[in-house]
C-alpha cells in the first residue's frame, strides 16, 4: 500500500484547563477556604448568610488561586499568602455584591443575585463588611507592601466601575477607553493577586514585576473573553444571563468593534438599542448576528489571545516546572473557556 495514501491519525490536542493549577494549590486552598469561612462570620446573622450565598456558590476562585500560585512559584516559606489570598477573594466578592446592585443583575454564579433576596441595602453593606475583613487580613500579614498593593487595587477597581457606569450607553466609547475600564475593574485585582503573592514570598524585584505583568495581561484576556461569551453563551454555562451587557448598554469590546464595522448601515439600530436603551424582542439575536457577520467576535478573541500570550511571556523569567506550566495553561484557558 502506498504510504502516501495513508492518512496520518493524530491524537486530539487537549484543551487547556485549570485542573493542574487546582491540584497544585489544593492543600493551600483548604487553608484559604477555612480562613474565608471563619472571617465572614458575624453575630449579625444576615452577614454570613448573604456572604455564603455568593461565596459557597463556587466560582472559579481564580484570584486566590493566582495569589497562591505566584507565592509558590517564588518558593514562599511562610503562610502570609493564605491570608492575602482570602483577602483577594473578599475584595472580589464585595465588588460582585456591589456590581449586582448597580447593574440590577438577576443571576450570579447560577444563583439568584443576593440583592433580590436580602435587598440592595443589605448587599451593599455586606460588601462593605467583606472589604473590612479583607483589610484586617492584609494587616495581619505585617506586610505594608502587600497592604499597599491590595488597597490601591481596591481603589482602582471602584474607579473602573464608576467609569464604566459613566460610559454606559456611550456610542462613542473607544477601544482605548474600554481597555482603561477593564484594566481597572478586572485586571487590577488579577495583577494585585499575583504581585502580592510574590511579595509574600519575598521574591526579587524582577520576579515581582514579572508576576504583576502576568496578572495584568491575564486579567485583560479573561475580561475580553467574558465579554465575548456574553454574546454567545447561555445562562446555564455562564452562571448569569447571556446578553446582560447588551441589556445594560455596556460598551464592551465586541459591541465597539461591531459598531465600527457596521457604521453607516446599522447606526439606527445601535442608537436605539444602546444609546436610547429601547430594546425589544429579537434585538439581542440581531446584535449577535451582527457580532458574527462583522467579525467583531473573532477580532475580540484575537486581542484576548494576544494578551494571554503576553501573560505567558512574562513567565519566561522563571525556571520551567509545574507551577510555571500551570500558570501558562491558565493563560491559555482564559481565552479558550466557554464559561
């Protein structure tokens, strides 16, 4: 038989996932989760009940995992990274509680949003409580630098959320404006988590800088993919309502690119649905079709991959090993995931 006619069968390429990172951090995360459970307790019963509603719902826990992995990559020799990881999760959870009130979201992590059960005032105040607990944990580490990193990140995140709120329904939002927003509201905590993990390990300045860069670019890739999924996923996968960004008039990257690509032909559609927020049945489906036909989703994914590649390149300073590989795979996963 002519060997040239024999079809070469190649094994399927495994999709990147976070299983290796989860396995590597398992022992650390037991301690982190124990801290989270202990520190969200309060004599005011609604506080732990509301906090647990969101925290126990799971989520990817990527931010505390990132803090732990950065510390381990830098050969940490104390347990300060546990407290910083718990603080990072509290900051993240607090921002989610606040965001859901601001955005009037109905779902979070596949569950009814907390503000619809306990009310908006309770959700906001429990978010404040978790912020306070986060700062207690930071102080307990005795690291002023870690405190500086995470406190500044908390301020930047809030600024990003306010900026996004001010830019809602803005048909002229540029890609640069969008990157500024997600650099603040998402990437800031990713970079702070990885940077503070390196600081907890007493890493050298070049390694701290490298992990800051890794977290920043990972966060940008992760958020862009999130925004892509909002136009192509469904509630069962996403843990939130697909199309929330469209309904809320958020000018995310897919929308910005689609509006640019359809300028002159779909201006009236975007002006009505986003600018005036007058949406009707079928509008979201049409927006999805325009995202695909204009190439907006493909362009957004390409930019997400570019940021993921930058994140991976930041790790070149470190010796090859399981922790570096796990973080490299996390960067790949951030743009390959479907939820």
